[in-house]
């Protein structure tokens, strides 16, 4: 694995909706920052814009699931948008394509 791969998170909050535009890799090195940098206070809808995601490892999927479970406890939901075919295939293989908002 290349240790130079980074994850950038641009957060845009509008009311109770938080959109996170992700860029780079969701891998074992970057996934913890996805969980730690996102503040879910007063958020009921969390949208991940995956336009600029190059690859998602299982640890990235795990991070997304942790955030999803946290939001479900307060009646919220996670949506994933702008997913490339390669990333969509990873989610489908993991049985998580229901998170993708087409």
C-alpha cells in the first residue's frame, strides 16, 4: 500500500444535512480521519460525494458503516452519491449498494 495516499474531506452543512465531498483514498491509513473529522451533532442526513474517490478499501467501508449506525440511532441516514463504476462494484460486492443514492 502506498503511504502517500491521502483523503481530503470538504464539509458543507446546511441545516441538519451534512455533505462531505471526499477526495483520494479510503484506506486503513485514512479511514480513521473520516470518523474523527465528521461532527454528527444535529445531523440527520449525511451525504458522501464520492466524485473524487480513487479507491475504497474494506476499512473505508467499515468507517462508512460506523457513521451510518451512529446516525441510524437518531433516525438519520447516510447517502452516497456520484459513485464511479469501480467504486460501485466494491459496494455491490460488499452488499452495501443500498447506501448509494443513484
